[in-house]
C-alpha cells in the first residue's frame, strides 16, 4: 500500500507566504516588490486603497521617504516618474489617481506630486480619506543638493520662467502672496544658490499660505529630525498613514547628509527670509498631534 503523499510546505495551507519569501530572496529588490504585492493581495482582499501624497520642495528627502515607506507591504509607491499618473513630473489629473488606486493591491497608495504642492488643498478636498506628508529641509542642504543634481543654471532658468509667464504653471491654485514675495526678491544678478533658495521659499511658504497647520490630515516632517530619530518618526508616520510599522522602513537611514557641504552663496536678505520660514516650520512641526513619544 502506497504511503499518502505529503504536499511540500509551500503548497500546504498557510505555506504560500513561505514560498513568496523564498522567491523574494532569489529575486532581490524586484522580489521584494513581488512579495509586497502577494502579501497585499492576501491582507487587502477588498482592494480598497486610500491615497497619501508626499509634497514639499524638491531635494528635501522626499525620495528617501518614499523608498523607506515602500518597504512596507501595506504601501504601494507611485513616484513622480510613473507614466500612468505623472507627465513631466506633474500629475496628469485627479482621475489618474483614481485609476491607480483601482489597480492597487495595497491599503495605501503613496504618490509624490511635489511639483503639485500648490494643489495640496485640492487633493485633500478631492480625496476625503487622503493624507498629506509635507517634507522640509534646511535651505543650505537643499540648495547644495539642487546645484549638484541639476547644475547651476537650473533654478535661475526656473525663476526666469516663473516671472516671464506670471507663474502660469501654478494656475490651478494661485498663491498670490508668495508669488509677489518671490517677485520682490528676484534680480537678474542672483547667484545660482540664491535662485535655489527662492524656489525653496516658494514651496515651503505654501504650508502657511494653504493653512495646512490647521489640517489634521497633513503631517509636517522635518528631514533633519527624521534621519536623527528614524524609529520614532517612522512609527508615527506609519500610524498617521494607517499602516503597521515595519522595521525595514528605517534600515539604512544615516545622518551624514546634514550640513556635510560648505555653506552656499545665498544673499543675506534671501537667507534671512529662509531662516525665518525654517524656524516657523520647525515650530509648527513640533506642535503637531501626529508625532508622539509613545
């Protein structure tokens, strides 16, 4: 009489997760995405997803934040270069966000529309369950990072375009006060670092222009504090987004990017403006209810 056949563990009830993990290990980082997708399908069978949006000034740690949160099997990342949602790093439209969520396996779809930061209020209005993560970082490190990444002429040309077109690219939600503020600080003799600092001012002042400090669905995240205390902040961010904390979220985070380069050549007036806004942002961030020490 033949012995009864025993199924391998990967085919037994509850064994699919082990199989997924083995496949993930063999495929490396792509395998991590496969594992997250499989786990998400199992843990989110209704395929109901809520959106979250990472906004703020570029070079403020937004890519790092997406990468770390993307380690969670409960979060699906839609970066600014994803053609289904973005075109030239800007949101195509709100309907593309709806379509992405319908296709998603994860409880949270995390988008990075930093060039649409001026539309943050519209995003909150359009998506009742949406969350905003507004990132900021000291102007010196942002300016240095921008100059290395994009070159010295990039933000000089950005400022010229904004003024020549009367800030037309922000027509969906104008911030007249900040537009006039930037216009008053601009001159044709700006240094590249000063131009980067003006771009920094434009995007970071939007936190106050849009009155986001009174919005419970908006989290203000300081880059410097995030990398100094990753365990605390990623636990709080996970809770804010409604997903379990995963230790992988804080793997590989270092503090060495803080103040590691020389002080950039920013004009005295623009520097004073930036320091004032940075202090206001830090003060606002420390008062937010979503951050706790528990």
